[in-house]
């Protein structure tokens, strides 16, 4: 963009045949100094350019004056325009930590996947999975956003972390202040040392959260909360079936045999692919009371192609006369 202005200036000057016009070498030198001054436009660069152009023992010329005036105008434009320069890059480093500085005001340390786009003043990070640490220089007018499927994090001058995995999106602030908007929730403000978790919004995401919680040994009540959220979110087909199967498991772990049996019976009646597992669960729950209650389920289980030797042994035990 700056080169366009310089070329227009040259085109305007040369046809006039000014007697005081400087030669090509002098003009090129002045142009190079102008370009060097513009990108930062700080530290008195423009003023120094004026002094240089007006130094003594120089043949009078209107070119230095025009270049000096143009420097002031373009420098102001460059300071404004640099915030609108587009940025775009991929953030991919799943095995090791990587560092990217898309602008002088923003540093991203990450292990995972995502991308960054937008402008210098308004960069936008779309974070897919993994851990992302963000540092933004304060008081520089940078309005950075980090977006995941569950959350939008907005910040001006701070340092924070975003972790996205099967549990959702966790935001933790190291210093400064951020605004976090979880899906279908009002924004919340986090200060130093504070954190929040935005839960997955989709049934499949909530199923993944429930399974992760189960593997991590979290209390059944926490697992059931994620499952119920997934069912209320409208899970259908295989996702709904898996949510209901996870609910049966969680109820068993919670010591609720009657509720677990009722949930298993309901899912079994829907023709789920987990038929053998549900029959085995029901047989085990009914054995708490008596073999007679468990017998129908053991019989059905023994007829399944996936029946095990332990299943048949248990059936034989319940079939033997008392």
C-alpha cells in the first residue's frame, strides 16, 4: 500500500521537469528512508526524516518537502492500517509444545490443533482440541477471541489457558481479566486464579464427557448429570442408546439396583445392540434376590452367540435343584 503512494508521488513529480529535481539516486535514497520510517512510525523517525531532508548544503528541492509531508500522512495511515492487516495460520502440534507469535502483542503456546485468523487488532483463534496458553500484551488495543464448540473467550491484555477435551472447554486465568461465554449461557468474568468449564453442548459430546468421567473414577452422580444433559439435548439413534447404556452402568455403580434394572429393561425393549450386556446386568441384579428372578435372563443370555462360559455356569447353578 505504501509503495502505491510513493509511485503516485513519482508519477506526479517527473512530468513537471522541475529544475531543482534531485537525481534518481537521491530520490531512491529518500524513498528508502521513508519506507524504513513508516512501518513503526515511532521514536521520532518522521522528525529525523524531516531534518535529514532539510540538511544544509543541499540543493533546494520541493521533493524533500513533499516527501516529508507525505511521510507524516502515510505514517499516521500506517499506524491505523496495521491493525487491519489480515493474519491467518494453522496451529498444529499434537505431540510436542509449539510457540507462535502471530503479532508482537500475542503469543500462543499450544499442544493440540486449531487455527488463527482475523486482524492484528482482532485476532480470532478457533481451538479444536488440546491445551492452548495465550499471552496478550496489555493496553495495546488487541481484542482477541478464542472460540471452541462450547465457549467463546474474549480478552484485552491478559494471560490465560484454554483446554479442550472430552470433558468440554476449561478456561483458567493467570493474570488479567477475561469474559467467557459458554454455549446458551450468559457471559461470566474470570479474574486471576479463577477458572470455569463449559460443558459440551451436543449429545455426542456429553456422551464422551460421561464416558471420560466414568473412566476417571468420578462419582456416579457426576456421570449421571452428564448423561441426563445428553438425553435432554436430544440424543437419537446410536448416541441415545449409548447414553442409556451408560446410565444403566452409572445407576449400578451408584447402588440403585431397582432403578438400574428398570433402565436396563427399558433399553432392552428397544432392541439395542448391547443386548448381551444388558441381560448380564439384569441377571446379576436379580441374583441379589434369588436365582428364580435371574433365571429368565440367564436363559436368554445363554442363547446369545456372545455368551461366555461364566454365563453358562451361572445358568447351571440356578437350574440345579436346591
